[in-house]
């Protein structure tokens, strides 16, 4: 049964999207409190196990006050997700707009993502776990945000890859080498592998621990670009992978 004041998504999805676009102009301390507290509760209890009364009790904001900012619990989830993606994208676009070096763009991309979500771990968990909890226009709006963000990551990785190919080609010509260039990593694999590395931190990373955010950014960037092994060790890994035994899980002794 719907809670008091709750309405259907079909009635309010367009209104919610309009509200999210104006949220920055009316983003006061109370709305910030509501969004951050809601994200924490959703992360702890899950979205579906949380009621508007839970949020009212935790924030100290009356139900009427909550419904002043959002018409339903789903709209509240939407505002959390839309605000996070909006902030991350805006910060990224501002930081890379004058940058030409692809590697520096990638470093900024990783730093922008990790520094934001290291300060908003509950929001990161909500974005990961409640990705399919929205429906209709609200879901499509957030999906469009995700696609935009993913395209940006893929474009940066494509630039990094192309710069590396051009650089290695020049080096081979300069040294008179004719060996075949290594096969480029598929950009779809690379893009989602990078997001996988970054988005998993809410499970293990403690911003108050010994590893600072800048150290986290540095380690993940280097790990993604160069791998875990040194060049000397990579030759051993390659030989080992060529000799690896193919084992079937169904084989019995």
C-alpha cells in the first residue's frame, strides 16, 4: 500500500526530472541532509527495505517536509543518483576541457571518480546496488547519464590507446625494428574493467585509513595502465600463460 503522499512514477517522472534540473539552485542544507541520510539508509538497509518514515525519523524532517522535496521514495532515489552523476560529470568536464595529453586526461578521470566517491561511499553503493530500482522515465534519464559517462571514459581510453600505438610505431621505425605490434585491448573490455576497479572500492577502501585518496588514485592508474608486473616479470607471465593447463571442472581423477 502506498504511504501517505506517495504517487505513481507515471504521474511524476517528468516532474522529478524537472526538479532534478533545478535542484542545484535550491540545494540547501536540508535537502543535502535528506539526500545524504537517505543514501546511507539505502546502503545499509537497501532501497526496498526503507520507508519514507525511516528517512523522516533519521533526518528529523517531517513527512510533509520530505514530500516538499520529493513526491515519492523512488523520486528520492532518483535525485540521489542524478545528483551524483551530474556532479561527477560536471567536475570532470571542467577539469579536462583544457587538457590535451590523453594520459593526463585519464589520470584526471580516475582522480575525479575516486575522490568524489571516496567522500560519498554510501552513494556509490546505492548507485551500484540500486541501478535497476528505478522505472520508466526516471530509469531512462539515469541510464542516459550513465551512457554519457561511459562514452566519455571510452573516448579518453581510445585517445590513450591511439597515442600509445603512434608512439610505439615511431619507436620501431626509429630503431629499425619490424616486429609486429601487440594487438590493442578491446575498448569495451578496457572501459568496463576500469569502472570495475574503481566502483568496487566501497567494499574495502577506508578513506580514514593509511592509504590516502591520492595514493589510491596513483595505484589504480598505474595498475590499469602498466599491470601488476614489471616488464621483466611480464615475459614470465606470458610464457606461463602459454603453458597453462586447460582444466575442465567436470574432469574426475
